[in-house]
C-alpha cells in the first residue's frame, strides 16, 4: 500500500549542501516550499524534495533537530535502490570533501573507488 513514511537511513545526512548535491545526480532538488506526494496524491511537507528526472515520483528529506541530520520522508514504494544510490553518492562527496580539506587531490576510478593523492 502506498503511503508516506519518515525513516532514518543507515547514512546520517548531516550536511545540507552535500545532500542537495547528491540528490542533483538523480533529478531536481527542491528546497523552497517543498512537498512530496504518494501514489494517491496525499501530500507531506519536507525540507528538501527530489523530483526524479522522469517526473514519476518524489521523495523528500526532513531535518531532525534531535539527531541534527536529515531523514527520509516519502512513499517508499519503488525507491529502495535509489535511496541506496543517494547514500553512496552522499558518502562519496563527504569523503572527497574531507580529503580535499586535508590537501589531497581526489580522483574517482572507474570502479567508483576514490583515490587521494597528496597535493
């Protein structure tokens, strides 16, 4: 049954800008007056929404002040794989950013492995 759920994922999305950047790989990230809908058209407000490129579905993220991170909010039907990919992209961006702060030049190999070379 289609319904909107709020769920904590394995990866904690602490950095709003990195989350938005990760989402942009999969579609349009919406940050103003954002909302998501389930299959039946029921709406829920979110802090950040992702509209997939094909326009078929939207998922969102809400800020949890207790954990100081963003949690998934949306219709879970059919989005399990993309949620995994969003988490991978976010981690890749976070690791790249951390390495760059320490003076490494980061490249990505074909297998998706990040390589840091001291500048």
